[in-house]
């Protein structure tokens, strides 16, 4: 089994706006690093160099973008997210992205060789929003629930909060299907 991950966000401005320039200028660098990480399997990408996956916006909103990746396991994803330069950019997320008022992150197990589609990933996120964690979305977490379980200083620091989420995910990993 592999781990699929969807994270959506709404940019503060269009991709060619100076307010998100630093983020856009570093997207290929950070994504390239992810692709070279041990445990990386696949990433949904657009066709335009330097745009990452931002050209594949969600719905009619060109600023509502997503990141959809597949990893061999949770430790591989965690190593990329928290132990590389990616963490510094994630810590600055508020400079480039709006705060979403609803769940925007979901993970689930898929068969090796399977690649998730945007439509399936968004359906899983909707399922998580409506029904909470389930057999279909075993590793989904509501960021509001996480925030209730950590002190105020952690809530101010997105990286630390997401690190806490990963710890919670490890606790729920016992529901993960057995590897073949």
C-alpha cells in the first residue's frame, strides 16, 4: 500500500502577482526536491514549467490550487515535509495563502501502482468534511480538532501544528491495511 495526500489552498493573488512571486519562483525547486526524496512515488503536475500544479485549479477559481502526491509511507512524507527546506516555506504559508475555514488536507491508503485523480482526491476530502475519518479516509484529520489539542503557541506556528497532526496520524496508523 502507498499513501496518497491531498492538500488544497487558495492563493492570496493570481499566480503572476508579485504577492505570490517568491512562492511561485520556488515551486519547481521544492517540488523537485520532493521528487528526489526516498519514498516519493508520484506527484500531480501541470504542463507549464515553474507553475507546479497551479494551472490545474479547482473549479472556476484559478487561485484555489492543490497538491496531490503519493508516497511509499508516512515517514517518507514526513521527512520531506518537516526535515527539508519545504518546512521553511510551509512555515511562511500565511504570506501566500488564505486561511481556509474548512478541512483542506486528507490522506488515504491506495494500492501500489494506483494513481489518484483530482476528482477522487476531492471526493475523499468532501467525505472527510461530511463524515469525519472512516475506512475510506482513514488518515484524515480536522485541523480544528488538532488545534483544540495543542496550546496557543503551537496554533500560531503551522509547522508545529502539522507536526502534531503527524503524531496523531501515527497513532491511527494501526488501522492501516497490512503491506503485501
